[in-house]
C-alpha cells in the first residue's frame, strides 16, 4: 500500500514538474508623459502541460480622474518574450455618459508590459505598461506610459 502511494506521488510530481508556466503580474501607476496617470493591478499566467494550455488571471485598470475603468477576466492569449509580455482577452470598459450614467461596453483588451528593471535598483529605463480596448459600437481606448510607482514582473518557468 505504501509503495502504491509513493508511486502515485512520484507520478504526480513528475507531471507537475513538466508543466511550463509563463506570465506577468504587477500593481502600480504609469504616467503617459502628458499628465495622465493610469492605475493598474493584474496577474495573468499561461500554463502548458503536454497538449493542454490553460489561462488564468485578471486585470483592473483605471485612468486617474475617471469614473470607471477597464476590467478583464481570464486572458485567452499570452506571450512572453524575454522581459516583455503581451496578453489579451475579453473585457469591458465602464465610463460615464454625458448625463452621468454608468455605461459599460464589452470588447477586447490587449496589454503590453515590459519589465525593464528591479524596483530596488532604479537605474535604467523604467518598466512600461500599455493597454488598448476595442469594443462594440466603434469604442476605442488606449493608454501607455512608464511605471512611476509600483512594479511589474514578467516570468517564465
């Protein structure tokens, strides 16, 4: 009985060890260089195990001074390239109309992040965060800037 348990545990560990995981996570603020500040909080990953690929995560973004923002649940695409990560998936943009009523538009969110430096060693180019939303009824929003507070991390293991 103990021998069977050890075999099962060993097989489970071997399967887990063969999974490849990549993604990115971060929280902070980015400045677009024109006086606009965007706050972000996200954690996304892609796990590949043999022929199966799974995505997990979330994204919250809000431009300072606006009521609403962009939300994304699980991404359905994610690519890591060195220190950069691009992920995308279905999401929504919430804003106020001219009369002050909340309006939510559904569409597609695409995010580009670049992990340029360790936050404890602030020399060199800052991390960057860019987001684009394309929604129903020709709704389009984009923001891109350098991370001024917080940090983002891109990983592959």
